C-alpha cells in the first residue's frame, strides 16, 4: 500500500513540475492585404496589428515563430487562392518554404483580405455592387476551404467596416462573411461595431487604413480571444 501511495505521489509531483515548466509555444502566420501588412495612409509599412499580436505572444513566452511573408498591400483574395493552389514558395531566412508548409505548421493564423477590393468597387459607378459582393464571398469561401484543409489550430478572419456612406453594403457583406467563417469553424473578428465611422481610429476621412490606435485596437480584440487559448 505504501508503495502504491509513493508511486502516486511521485507521479503527481512529476505532473505538477511538467505543467509548471512546460510552456506551449505557437507558430503564428499572418495572411492578407494592406491591413495585415500594417500599411499606413502614406503607403508605407508601419506597426500593424499582426506585430502587436506577435509582441503579445513573445512577451508571454508563447511565440515559437512569426511569419508575415504572405501579407502585401496589393494582395487580392484570388491571389492567395492561387498561391495556395499552386503551393507558392518564398525564400525565408535563406530557405525555400512553401505556403502550404506554413499553413500546416501554423498554430495561429490571422487573415484580413478583401477590403481593398471592396472599397474600390464601392466607389465605382459601373458595377452591380451586390452581385460583386456575392462574388467576393464566393472567393472567400474557396480561400477558407483551402486553409481549412491544412492542420491549423486557430484561424481569425477579420470582418469589414464602414468608413463612409456604405453601411447597408458593409452590413450585407459582413453578415455573409460571418456565416461563412463560422461554418468553416474559424473565429470571426467583428470590427464593424467599433470601427464604423469612428474617426478616432483613422487619420484620413474616407480612407479605410487604420491609424496606430486602430491597429492596436484590432490586436487587442484578437489578444482577448487568445488569452484562453
């Protein structure tokens, strides 16, 4: 009996020590357009939300590695689709690494894509905007389905927001995007309640690029969701 108790105590001691010393670190992959890249209103790279999320993970000793090579101000939804479909390769730190390998490796993925395309068409008079938004959502469905085929653990997809007189249109596409994201088992990040026509997060009227406070706010929303992960 004493031997059994000793073994149990030894086992519990090892278990407690393991849990106190073992820190689960994550690989963080950022995907997307100018919002993911952290572009400012002058078109230059600034400190975007992905860097704040990275810093949070690093400061809490949870970051294994961060990759933002698949973020670019010119990326469209169809660009990311093509990159995943044909397994695009980039030279990262002297090594050729494919996007599909990154998707498989990632524990956390953040994705913000399509707002460039959306606002370009919202400002155009020669397009049926609702038909266009439906096509945009169809493309998002393809993109998220591709991402869902890989061994990810947590995917955050950012919604859109209204910076002008497009509330009805933005609400329409956000409702469709939210449903799509949830159906894929991903996390929808609702920005509209905070960002819609909120000048404190933008430095230029009718420009969807957030200022530093805006990028920081996006990161805080994601970090709150990560704190229990």
